[in-house]
């Protein structure tokens, strides 16, 4: 017996792990389930390991103190060998993890894998998704910069909308009256101890159940899940047409996990770490806070909700959504698994995915946000004021000076909060323009108090020049009708 | 019979053991709930009168950015102990002190003296010079701090991040020298 074998036996005699490991590794899986579609769960687990390792390495240097955190991130980025790379790996690993977890969930949903007897596996998975998002949010806070600071402000503002206990909840979230050192400390505890601990425990149970209950078989139209026959049918399937998980299924998992790790490393190397942005000094107010990528959709939704709907929406919809996810396997635990026979499920998935995609896309350029420096940074294009009267040119000055540009674009630059004004003269008459400027409305502030009558006249004259060549200006139809009637001979 | 008794006795002892642990555990854990909830204080505890400095730095008819150090500062807070606010001097002894936080989701609003508007960079909330809501998603005007003038200095009652949860504290509808309700 070789030395190595002896050593192995010494440990095995004491650990007795060979039996359960062999059982787990060699358990039969349906042949068709050894598919590239089944690699996302293991990739998510690999990314979790990556996050733990890179997280520990970062924690060797990071200081979870409101006064020091930003400086320690700066040290990681700029003064330590590969500190920037580890931060980048952790940041990109986080993005990849959220993405892979979401893809894994979509795959499981599409393949009907949440049905009997895997309901609890799905339910644990829902909590794991929430924890993954929780890790992403708390991680963004630990990157203690301006975005983190004001992001916490948004979190506190949302909390404050909870009826009755909103105020205490804000203090609990912040660890005191304001966003400060105590806030960072508690988010550090959440990000480093509480959520990862729970996530690891849930992951262990999740994988345990996958091994014990067997991986979901490839859904076939007409193969109906029934509580009293399913387990028998599944075992029949794996007996008749099964292959051992190792190596038939595992090699694809290994390939994909390695590819994902390599992709994280390439992104980290090419794009570098995320931030930190400006120092978390609240008195620097010239900042436009943005959430991280996976919360952009929420940022978009919060800007489009009408004020009256906002609080109920923020407080009720997430609860309903989470309840729906948790109840899904309990209410739809039987029946068809195949996507060919589940049109409602697939339509729902596509609708949610497209909506999230659109909101995220909007979140990348935030058309609802005024561009705070457009009034001073984006001049009126010279060709627009080339052949205009002095009064109209004065109007262009008013247009710039009164920050109209922050919300209205002309010539392709400026804010998108309000409509672009390149052709406003074809849409609105002089009277309508004056009324809109003075009284506002339709989500525009009233400028009546802030503009002198000459300024209004100049501004409206300038706006009336804003129409594409060859297009007629807007006219008041009723006024013209009156004029026409006045001119026509009375019967 | 005797064997059954044995088992019963041991189960009983185990039951007592569990109960003993529960009692000790509860005795230790219950006070710790107080530790966890310690950031929650009685209404008004997180407020103190703070000076924003001499009156002459706030010209009449203008709105200026001021900042103060939070009265409940801790050493690890660093820069985050500072809080900015907007001071509008309406007349010699009439002020409005607005919180920096947008009433929508708490982002920092910026003052534009040319158009006399506060604008929020996050979701586009806009407020008039007197703090009243002009447009966008906020459901009310800017939060205001109570103020008083003492020995030529402007003092405000501040310390807690203003949110919709404690607007009762932050908006006073009546009272001399205080801001009108803007909501």
C-alpha cells in the first residue's frame, strides 16, 4: 500500500466521509438533465465562494468606520499590490452573482423545477435571491462614497413611509438620527456576518435537497407531475435512463464555473474596480446619486410612480411579489412542467424580464432627472440664434439663465425631464406658451414669480422661433374661425 | 413498568434541562433586545438647538447654503457628521431653513438663484423659493427646521435626518417666527 493510500485511510477511518461523498457524487441523474441548461446553480455557488474569498481578503485592509472607510478604499485602489484587482473582482463578482442567480431562477421557473417535491428548494432559493440582493445593496453601502451616503438616504426615506413605525425604523436602519459612522458599522455587520452566514446555511440546505431529491428531469409535454406518483416515476426514469452525476453532469458545471470565473477576472482586469466615488461628505451637494446596476430598475420605477401611489406601491408591491414567489410552488406544485404547455407562465416571465430590462435601460440615462449643469454647460446652438431679432436673442439668454435647459433639450442636448423644444412652436401658440411659462403645469414649475414681463416676452419670442424649417407655426383654430367669421359678410 | 419510569424520568430531566436553557437564554437575550433597539429614542430626543453662525452671512432676500455638525456626533462619523441646509432670509428677522433632503427620497436638492427653484438631481423634484412643491414626484414641500435668532446668531432645532416619518416635528403650522406649513 502506498504512503498516500495509507494517509488517506488514516483520515477516512476517522472522518468516514467516503460513503456519503460517493453517494452524492454517483447518484444517477436523468441523461437529458446533464445539459448546459443546468449549470447556473453551480456557477452561482462558485461565485459565492469567490465573493467570500475576495471579501475576506478585502476585510484585511478595509476599515468599517465612517471616518476611515473611504481612505481605506483609496489605499486598496492605489497603494496596495493588486488591491484594485481584488476590489474589482469582488465588485464584478457581485454583479455576475446577481445575474447568474437571476438566470438560474428563470431557468428553474421555465423548466417547472419548482414543482413537487422540490417546492422547499425553490422557497429557500427565493430567500437566497433576497439575500443576494441584500448583499449587493449592503456592499454598495460599504463602498462608503457619495452614492452610498445618498443611497442610504433613499433607503431611510423609503423606511420612513411605513405607517406608524416609520420613524423608529429609520433610526434602526441608520443606527442613530443620521447617516453616519453607526450606519456603516451596522451595514458592515450585515454584509460580513449576518447575511453571508444565513446565505451559506441556506445554500448548504439548497444543495442538500438538490442531491437528495435528484435534479429536475427534462420537461416533456404531457409528462404530468402528480404528488402520489412522481417520486416513483422519477426513480424509474433515472434507473432506466440515468447516468452518474460525476462525471457526466459535473464536467459541464466545472467548465461553466471556470468560464464565469475567467469572465469576472477579465472584467475586473479590463474595467477595474467600482469607485469609490466622491468622499461621503454631505456638504458636497453637487452630486447626482446613482444606485448600482441591479437597482437601476427600482430607481426608474420610483421616478415614474405618481406621488399618491408611491407609498402604497413601495410598501405593498414588494411584499406581494415575495409572497407570490414563495407561494408559487405550493399553489402550482403539480401539472405540466414543459414550457410548451405553460403559456401563461412563459408570458409572465417574458413580461417581467422585458419590464425590468426597460426600466434598467431607462435607469442608465435617467430621462426623469434634470441635468443640473445643462443651463451653464450646454449653450444654445449658434445656428438657432443666427438670423433672429435682438429680442429673440435676449429670449435665448433668458432660456439659458433660468435653467430651462436643465429639463428641456434643444439641438440634442439638455435635460429630458420635459419635452424637447426643437419644434415647440409647431405645437403651441404664443398664448399657450405664455400660459405654460407663467403657470407651469403638466409637471413644470410655474415661472410667473421668477420672470419679469419683458423676460417672458423675450423668452416666448425665442420659443416661437423653435420650429424646423418649412413647418408652420401652431395656430389657434377657434381664433382663426372667429376672425374668418368676422371677415365674412353676415347673412 | 420500572423501565418506562426510567425513560419518563430522563425525559423529564431533559425537559427541565431545555426549560433551564430557555430561562437562562431569555434572561440574557431579552435585555439585549434593548441593546438592538437603542437607536430608537423618544420623539424629540434627537433634536438640539444648533447655531448656524452670524446673521450677516445670510443676506436678506437670498438663499444660502449653510452647514452644521450634528449635535449627536461620534468620533467615527468623520465627515458624515456634517449636515448641510438651505437658509432663506425672507426679511430682517424672518427666515426659512430648509433641509437639504428632497421630500421624495432624501437626495440633496440644489438651489438655482436665477430661476429661484430648488431642483433635485435624483428624480426631478422641484420646489419654489419658499419650499413649496413645484413639480415632480415629491408629495409635499421641502422639510423645514424650526429656528430662532439669539445674540445675532441663527439657531435651528436639528439633529435628525428629516423624513416623511417625523414631519410633524419638522413642520409647524402656527407660531411666531416659525416657518409656515409648506406641505
